[in-house]
């Protein structure tokens, strides 16, 4: 009998959920995998291997990317996500998200979540918001890993008033592509935004106050 591990079940259900949600259809998690075809297990193993080897890939974005890049298509089977085309779709979709309209509802949700992440990170590491800009546990500042793994985005950097980043441009471009071009484009969008910039200003002050209270405990 075929036996899936918990991670493979999660991958299967994530794909199922995305394929239903894009059509505004209800979704129910699959619990019983006893009758799953063997070829599906092989496909799940391939996707699992890819995700394990690429820890910065966000699984939800990975599965939804082709629907965003090819909006006329109605379904992408699991097998599609073992192809180079799926990886290319994901890369292109993440580039779109990086410079999406800052005042869109989706951008504001991601922005809010990124600030919550930073607050938790600063608390856990017992550092100030200002210290976060240069804080490191290795050879590179921690924010590089956070940006790479999409825990924060470029708009988060602008809210934190990043300007002079003390990291070699070659390293930044290797990690993110054309880093400084995207940085400038998103900076201009952030500065001209109405909702995000105002929200960011208030949120940063609240984070500073929260961290100050945390320091005084």
C-alpha cells in the first residue's frame, strides 16, 4: 500500500485548495489517501524534493503562480509543478508581487504580515527596530534572508527607511536579480502611495513602542 508522509499530504491538499479557490469553489481537505494512484505519489515526491531543496519558495505562491501568469487557463495538474515552466511562472509571479501596487488589498495584507514578522523577530532576538537593519547571525544581514524567503518585501524596507545597505551589489544582484532597480521602483511607489505609507508610519511607531515596553520588562 502506498504511504504518503505528512508533508506530501500537505502538498497535495495545498494544490487542491488553490485549484478550487481560484474558481471560487468550496474546498475540503483530503484525509484518506489509501486509493491514491502510484504516479501521483511519484509526482508528490518530486515536488517535495524541489521544495526541500529550495526553502525560500512559498508553497501557496508556487501553486497559484501559473493561474496568475496564465489567467485564461482553468486548471494546472500536480504534474505541471514538476516542470521548469512552473518554476519560471513562480519566478515571474514573485517579480510581479515585488512591485505590485502598494495600495492594493493584497499588498497591504502582505505588508502588515511582514511588519508582524519583524516585530516578532526583534522580540525574539532582543533587538531594536533600528538594530534590525544591520543585525546578523552570519556573514550577511538577517534581512537578506527574510527578503529572499518573502517574510518581508521591498516595501517593508522602505517603511523601515533602508537607504545605505552595506552589502556588495554583486551579492544583492545574485540573490535577487536587479536588486537596486527593484529597490528604486518600489521606493518611488511607496513614497507616492496613500494607504500603505500612512499605515506603515503608524505601524512602525507602534512596533517601536511595543519593543520599548518589551525592553523594560
